C-alpha cells in the first residue's frame, strides 16, 4: 500500500516578495520582478537585467547563528523559505530540538539546489595574476601558492550543492533521508516528485522539499549569454520575458527559493495539521536526444506528462490548469505547446495554461518549487495567475495562455511542468485535498 | 514484489580503465595513489592523488557522437567511459553499442532494450572549470591590478576585438552542469526512462542506486544505469580540500602510503578521481534474457547526521541508524553480514566515529574492507566504485584487502590480505558525505529463492 502525501506548509523567497502572500498578490496583479542587475556590474553584458531577490534582509538570528554564518545567498533563501513552511505546517519551533512527538529519522529533506557562486575576487585575481603570456598557460606553482592564501575554506565548501540540505538538517534536526538533485531547470520539480515517493513508500513521515538557486553572478550570466538563451531586451526589462508570444526572445534569469512541507496524510491528520493540497502524480523522463536542444516533438515531455497522469489516475479532462515550464525561449514554448497537444489531445484547447516566469523570471533549479507553490495557491483561491507580456499570437503556440489578466476558475487538479537542459523532464500533479 | 539485481559493472579508477582491471588492482593490493602529474601541484602541502591512467574519450563513444566529447568536463568523460564499460558488460545493445557494431547486436547473447524502460541516475560533484580556458578569456579584460574588469568582460573597448566573454565557447556552461554526466550517457545509450543527478558528495552513488532501484520496484523501468563520477584531481579541488585540512601533508615522498583508512597512523585522506556505473535490472527481465547476475540489491537506506560539515557524531549514531535501516529493509540480521565496506573517509575523527558505530551495531564485527587506501577519495565516484567492487567480490566469492590499515583503529577486523575463495553472502556498503548525508546499500549473493 502506498501512503497518500499532502502539503501542509509552504514558504518562498522570490523576486516578487519574501513571503507567500506578498509574492502571490504580485503574481495575480501581473507585476514584474525584473530590473537592472544589482548583484554585480553587468553593464557590459549582452543582458543587463534579471529577476533578483530585492531588498532582502537575512533573518538576523541566522547571521549570528554558529550553524549558519557566512553561508551562500541561496542557502539563506532556502533556510528562510523552510522556516516559513515549517511554521505554516504548525510544526514545533526548531529550537525545541527534540520536537516530540516527531522522530528526527522520520523527517527527511529533498532539495533541487544549485551550486553556489565562485569567490569572484579571489578567483579572478589568482588566475589573471598567474597567467603566463609566453606559455599561454597558468603558472600552477604561483597559482597554488596564491590560491591557498586568497580563498576561504568555508566560502569554498558552501558552494557544494549538498550544503543547503546540510543546513536544513541542522536547523530542523531532520535526520531522515537527505538528498539533493541537480537536474538544471527541472531540479526542484524532480525533488518534490522523489520526496513524494519517499513518503509514499513509508521511508519518512515528513519531507522538507523544494529548491534554491542563484546564478545571477558574472559567470552564471556569462554562461547563459554565451548559449544565447537569455533575452537581451535591455531597454524594456519588465517586458523581456514573453512566454508563448510570437516576439519572445529568451528567458530572464531569476533567483530565489521555494520550500514545501510534504507529509504522510495519516501523520498530518493525526496532528491536526492544515492540509493545503495533495500531491497525486509524478512523472519523469529523459529526452535522450541532444545536450543543447529539446526533442522537436517533445518526446520526453509527453512521456513525463503521461506518466504523471497515469500515476495520479487522472485523465487530461481532469486537469483544470497547467503551470507551464514556459521559459520564453523560441524552442521551449513551441515544443511544450506541442507536447501538451499530443498528451492532452482534444482537451488541450480547453485547459488554461500560464507561465509565471513572465513575472518571476526563471529561478533555474528553484523554478519548479515556486511553481508548485503557485499551483497550490491557485487551488486555494480558485484563481489562475496570468502569462504577462503576451500580445502577439504565435501560430506554433495556439492554446489558452491566460494572457495578461488573472482568471477566476474552478480549479481542482493542476499540472506543473519542468524541463531541464540536457533533456530532463518532470511533471507534477497537485489536487485539492478531499478525504 | 519486483526484485532488482546487478547485471553489469563498469569503472574507471586510478587502478584501471575497466571494472575488471580496477578489481584486479584492488584484489592484488596495488596502489593507485601517486604524485600528481596532470598539473604542477608542488606548491600544495599534499601533492599526491589517485589519478586515472591516460585514456581517449572518443574511443568510448559512437562515431556520430565524437564531436560532443569537446563539451565534456573530465567528470563527464569518466562517467561516459564507465557507462560504456557497464553496458557492454551487461550485454545491452543500446543505441551506442549498435552504432559501433554496424547496426546489429554483436551476437545473439546481446539484448536490445526498450529505451523507454531504461533509466539513468548518475551522481555528480561540483564540477571544476578548466582554469586555463577561463583565464585565457579573462586576461583579455584584466585591470592593471590583475582583477577582472567587468566593464570590459562583456564588451571590448576596441570594436575590432571580441570581448573576454566571447572568447569562451558558446556551449561553455554545458561542460559544467552536474546533470551532464547522466545526460550524455542517456543520449549515447538512448535511455529515456527516469533520469536524475544526485549531488551528495561521497553518498551520491548509493543514493542514486537506491532511487533507481525503487523506480524499478514500482514498475516504472526495467533497467537503470546508476553510479557516480567525479574528478577532484584539479587545482580547484585540491585547493578546497587543502583549505579544509582534509589531506595528508606528510606522505608526499611515499604516495602509496598516504591514504590510511581505519589506521592508527591516519593523517588525512588524498583526492582522487574516477567513475563507477552499474547496470541494475528487474530479476525476471534479467533471467528472461539470460543475463549474468552479479548480486541482488536487498536493502537500501539513507539518513542525515544533522551536524555541521565534516563533524562526526562521537558515538557513530547516524552510521548505526542507516545500517540498521538497510538491514531491516533487507530483513537481514547483523550476524548475516559477511563483509562490511564502511565509509572510510580516512580522516581520524570520522574513522573513529565509524568504529564506535560499528562496535555498537555488531556483537561480533564482520570482516571490513575498503578500496580507499588504494584509490583515495573520488567524491561522488567513491561509493560507486565500492558498489562495483562489492558486486565483483560477491560474484567471484573473493575477499579483497585494505591497503595501509597496518594498525587497525579500535581493533576493527580490517582485511589485510586477499582471500580466494571466500564465502560471501551479504555485503553492507556504507557511505558518508562530508556534508552529513549517509547512504547504506545491502547487496546479497544472488539465489533463486529469497
């Protein structure tokens, strides 16, 4: 028998706000979180804007805590998001470490967190300072000597993608299954799906799950600019991300974290926890096609969608809303549209689809987590957030994208898609909880 | 319930370029740790490492995919080579194998798998950027004080010249995404089932195997390629591990003695590199196609220490808990374990914590072995190689020795000499990431009735 899995708490730190209600209000208002980059001087870059987490104040007790001082920006985001989720779920204060009647080994963690950013000054200085123009190579003896003096041990280790889960396990005394996956833009959807499987199987009662990432640093933006994946509409940043629009020209990079408390239904009922929704379906696949492109027919995406439907025991007609991957790149949006048509058949035309990346930007590894939270809020408030910046229809994208204005609707079951570079596809289905 | 078995092993390690060569090295007590030669490491206090012998990635990928080898960081290359080894060993005529053999399976003992029923789950680390490539681009936009000028990095002052950023290959970023180990392998071998990349340092491969094993048990796949790959033999990797005080600084003159797991004279570990990939398969599927069965996957568990990076529980509690859970999952008692392959981080305080946990677990501690003394610590590849070796030992009924545990800590029964033949029933393989994640896998000798 597999256990049912419900969502009992949520939290996020995003470009549109640092708590659930603020950012949700902004999403429904069609507000943009995109602005010129402040994390570093990006004025010479092909893209000079991003969706940054703005005016963020790290909770003061975290800065002074022995456990969490000097950690990465993304790890602070995820600790904060997890605290919000933990509180909403009505779980005991993290400080009361024994947190009776919870068994630490039944509380697990599964995040899709990205790597931290390089120590820019130490990295560039030691490298440039030891470059030998004659040999066209680094002088490694000099580099080693300088690097050992310039880099900081903790700063370096905090870049490891396993560190955010390490900090969460300390914060919440969570000693159950602990994993991090990093499947590019699909990571936190995959984390939520696999965390669900862990509870279904009975290996944990509670999973702290979601993701965090910030690639808004010089080499992160460099990497995506070289791939020509980012929009370069520098004179109108807030209009730059246009999912499904004929004039779309790339995605907008964002940063942030989203965390959900997933819980065994019986356990949640037993402690009278608030039940926000149920995770009912998860599908995962690989394109096995190309490192750079999605399969043109969305082969893997179709498989992930179908697997998720099968897992949930639902049909396309049961899905009331699709939260799209919808990055705003030429390729993704037409491929995703095609995949939805293949998987949904005649129902494709009837299901509202929207991309919050039009306002939130693309949070890379954390994107799936904030999108899953959005799905739960859609069910809670019976209203669908819009796809902003939509004006010119594209013949390749001819479905209902909820353009520019939120829409009140009856929403019982929602689907969230995430597709990663390299061909990883993950789909989640979240449903209103009914006993 | 669907049972899952191991039907193929693949490895690249400091001991050799195949699982077989690596295993022979382990069995004959060879050491793969030596002075670092891939770059001049003489300014580092520890300048020895476990390095993989020279190889050409293009020889391990189908012709049509050779161009893609250019966008593979070393970690990816290692995984691709180990996957080729594993798939051939399991006699799976995947897309890559078919192309190399002219469209037909090499002979009728090979099986052509259904791509949608094959998953791929390969653990990875924090992949280090190629310093020469990046620095060559950065010097084009340098300030006089050797910092990088962001004002010049994106756009050159001179319109005739390309900028620093433009000197990087367009696909530069894709070399360093951790999921590219699984992605390249999935493309080469056309595996379209559930695919993931676990990034939990030394515990990655066991966690990857566990997750993929569950997808097979649930019926979402019949076969999966699982394991892990990483190269820490890189200036950035060596710098990080040096700053964290993890490395033995006293054995540069005697590299083969440097890594001393569970030894009273342990002074720290050494960095390494490699990859291990196993083919795991649903039992009936394996039997129907007449596959060779190395071992059965009987128990899985994972947990976290809840402790800061690199810290150990003085009583070895997390290790004990994860081991107990794996044994319960397998319905096996401590006395049924014939061999223990513990984490062997080769750091005095972690090894001591392990010893406490092990003594608490067993009335009579079973034989203990680890390849760490022979290869060092290859991060995300470490438990992958342990699993490959465990599968080989079960299959051949051979016990391989631990190198450099001359005076075992806390009287642990660490195996000093190979034993062939040796009765092996169940092997418990444990791993600990420095960041606190633990993984336990219980492999058993395959028997028809369970």
